[in-house]
C-alpha cells in the first residue's frame, strides 16, 4: 500500500516539476494532479461452485481535454485505487508523448485470474462492462488490455458492450482479436515499441545490438516478445525472469525453447532447478537491462549495483525517483516507462482509427507507422533532456503533459 501511495505521489511530484519547468501555473497542477473522475464498482459473479463472489473494480479518467480517455484494464490481486489513478495519469503522458488525440484512463479489477476458470473470468469481464457501460464508449473512454488481460477478454467485453448498446461497436475497446476488428501488430506492439527505443538508445551510446548482452525481467506479453525480437536482432539475451525467479546463461539463453514452454501468464522458471532471484537478475553484468514486470524494482537499495549502461523501462514504474537520480548521476541512459511502453497504446490508437474508418491496414503498414511515431517521440524526449539539462524521465513528463495542459487551457478550464 505504501508503495502504491509512493507511486501515486511520485507521479504527482514529477508532473508538478514538469509543469513548473514548462512555465504553467499552480492552477494547472491542481487540475492535473488527480483524475477528473474515479469510479468504483462492485461486480457480483456467479462462481463455478454455485456461490456468488463480489469483486471490486475501478475506472479512472484522468483528463479528457485532448480527446477521449484511453487505457487498459488490469486484473490483479493487488489492484487498488492509488495505483489505478497513477496509471491513468501515465496514460495521459503516453498519449502526449506519441501525440495521440487522447487523455489518460485506466481500469482494474481486484482478482486473481490465475485462480479462476475461463467461465468465471468471462462472467467477471462482462459484469465489469455492465458496471461501467455508462461512462465508457468509442468517443468517451476506450479500454484495452493490461496486466493479465488479453484479446479473449477484450472480445467478451466488446460483445457485452455491443449487446447493451444494441449495435456493433468495435471502437469501444482495443486489443481485440483480428476477426472482431483488432489490428495487425497490436499483440506485439508493446514489445515492438520497446525494441525501437532500445535501438535508438543503443545508437546514442554507440552499442551494437548484434552481440549486446540483454537482461529482461518478466516474461509476459512485453518481456517474451521482446526476448524474441532481441534474439532475432542478434543480441544475446543472457537473463530472463518471471514472478518466481530468473534464468541466467552468459552465453545467451535458448529463447525459442523458453517461448515454447512458457504458460499464458509468462511462467517459465518453475520448470528449471538452477534459478536466480529477481534481485540477482537485475544486477547481472549486461549492456541493456529491461525491467518488463512490475513496479518498484530498481530502488536506492540496488541502483548502484546495476551494471547495464542502458535501462529501458518496459513495465510501468519499475524505477523509483531516487533510483532514477542515482542512475542519471552514474551516466546510465534510462528510457522511461511512459516512452518505452507507449507502443501498446499507439497501436491501440491505430486499431481505433481503423475501426472508425472501417478500412484495415497490413502489419507492415502498422509497424511502419509505429516506428515513425516512436522514433519521433524518442528524439523529442532525448533532445528535451539535452537542451533543458534534465533527466530522461522529467523530459518525458514535460513532453507528455504538454498536450493535455494546452488543451485544458484552450478549453478555458484553467
Ligand atoms: N495497457 C497498455 C498501457 O498501459 C495499453 C493501453 C491501450 O492500449 O490503450 O499502455
């Protein structure tokens, strides 16, 4: 809990610092320091054994001055109000960084889908949509996948929404299966975005990706596809991990084998005996470290022991603010979460555009558009960091918050 509060207050602190650097008044901070709307819903679900369990769900809408709010829904036992609020603010920043016509939103349900049957997850997903149907919609607030949610869950959700609205409404949610109006490239989009950032960061540091030693914490949607992309690009993925531990091979792990064996929650290390801890994994000798799992992993306790010269945050909030400063002082190039993990929402935007226009693009077209958008975002933030003499996180917040702040100003809200 304290950690989540920390996540929320540290997000507020950096937003405040960014707004001050950009010359905005205190009133702008008052507007942007919290979501405009925060909904809490209770969802009764009939369980397989005949009992009823009531789940708590949230939807936060940070700010819709620049467009409808947009962001994923996570299913996780540790979901809580503070976290959902912070995550909705990060979505505003991501949309600003990539210049998407959205504000930030985020949802979550306190549950453990790993312990639930498919039927129970389906009833919970549909119940959540019924509970929030009034406040979401293709031009209001557009959900998407996040931690432990996937295209099947998006499919149940869009089906429920279309029933309630009595018309086919694919643009209500993104991350859908292709046959329901999903976009090519959406599933791999977060990992693609991280890969683009890694290539750009490596160029800045004169590191050749071929032969570079990469460590990835997490083997879920982002981590697993990323391991594959890095491996295919000729890098040596020497460490990966899941929630239970890590695998290390200085000669490079057999990624194809591991991908083949992982389960749908990204679990892989339970099949092995010689595992290391997640803490040991983060401190491995490597060139590029990618925390792609959960928040608060690089802290002031271990920031001095990180050996990588580039840290790319594929997860949301893996590095604390204290650790950000330590890494910056040590000359480590940190690509912050709001930039590195923005590939997902970028292709979600492409999915929404395709749904609205009813004309669909090829995977090559989607990937080319994603590449253009993220290289531009990376350059913009890197330049801002250089010219304003700030670290990459503050630079990303400055670039990210500007669009919503300007839109709020033009609307006369501040
Ligand atoms: N959940 C992802 C994120 O945090 C994707 C959100 C979206 O596609 O709207 O960026």
